[in-house]
C-alpha cells in the first residue's frame, strides 16, 4: 500500500510537471482520482499502524505463554 500511495503521488506530480505536454482535460480528470487513491491508501496505512500497536499491546498484556502455548 505504501508503494502504491507513493506511486499515485508521483504520477500526480508528473501530471503537474508535464501539464503542457499532456491533454489538459484528461490530466485534470485523473488528478482527483489519484488524490482519492492516495487518501484511501493513507487511511489503510493508519489502520495498519493502529493494528500493529494494538497487537503489540495485547502481546505485552498476555504475558509469557504457559505450558502447551496457553497463557499462564
């Protein structure tokens, strides 16, 4: 997701940089789509980070495993 978000931002930047060489209507229609994709992927990244923090906290609270992998 991180690489896809970075790619969407780079494409958007390239559309801006080369706007004189591209079909203006096409480029302007594509920019909101790229912004939406980037925003959606940013939320996914935030959710993944939150999940990682919650799982780490759960692991700390669970303590060491007892016999046969069951919590002590």
